[in-house]
């Protein structure tokens, strides 16, 4: 293969895996990538992605308007996984301490992020029918949007559960979102200014 052909192949692969499209396609894939230390830093080891969360439950688009929404709701569902010791662990949010932070990955890794306004509301979800029906409980929390660190164009939101008072260890969950409103990112403002000056 010539260098030209090789460059063309690399360009095609890069375009197919555009970061924004890739994250929007699957939050699970984003979560998996975040567990790789080379991609996400030391925090991944301290907060492995094990939580099953749903941002803005009942809203398929997980829409967050920074200008209109004062709060964002997050449902934390029961999850079962193998912990760091290779043992099966069940995370039941209705039985754990309410020690959560919600926000952008950068905000949470910096120790910031929004704390829930209260201890949350327990809701029941039933799956299956008849004798196979199973009812599970979830915890729905409300977080102040202004404290999340989310910005226009963000497409993921993270939830950290802190195991202890140090706030350095626990579990994480991630979900895709559509964030609108607020102040445009600096690069967009610079681009707009350049266009105005040229015109």
C-alpha cells in the first residue's frame, strides 16, 4: 500500500469514529473507553464505571437547557458487577449513603460537581409479566444544573458515588445528554468574532 493510500485509509477511519458521533452512538462504549487509564487518567481507577444511571428519566433525548432548567434529574438503578477483588457486588442505591456528585468529567475529576438537593425519591420499576414479573427500586435524585460544570455542546454527563469522606474512591456512571443554552464555548465566540470582522 502506498503512503497516499495509507493516509486515505487513516482519514476514512478517523471520520467514521468522530468523537461526538461515537459518544452519541453509545454511552456504554464511552464508559468502556473511560476505564482505560491511558485515555482517561488516574481517576478511572478510583471511580470505575459500574453504576446504571438514566439522566432526565422519561426524556429520551436527555435534554438539558442551561438557560431554562434549574435542576436535572438522575435515576440510579440497581446494578450487579464484579468489584476490584473479583467478587460479585450489588449496588442498591436505596441502601447506600447519598454521596453523589454530578457533572462533566472535568468538573468531577477536579473535585467539583453538583450535589443532590435532597436524599432523593425511591421509585419502583416492574419488568416482565405474571410470575416472571420483577419489581426493582431506583433512586431518583435532583441536582442543580448551575453546579454541574456542563457547557453547551456537551454530550455526556457523569455521576460519581463516593465510598468514603475522602471523595477519592467509589463508582461512576455515565449517560449521553444534549446540552443547550448557556454561554457558547470560547472557540465558538472567537470564530463568530472573526466572521464579523471579515464581514
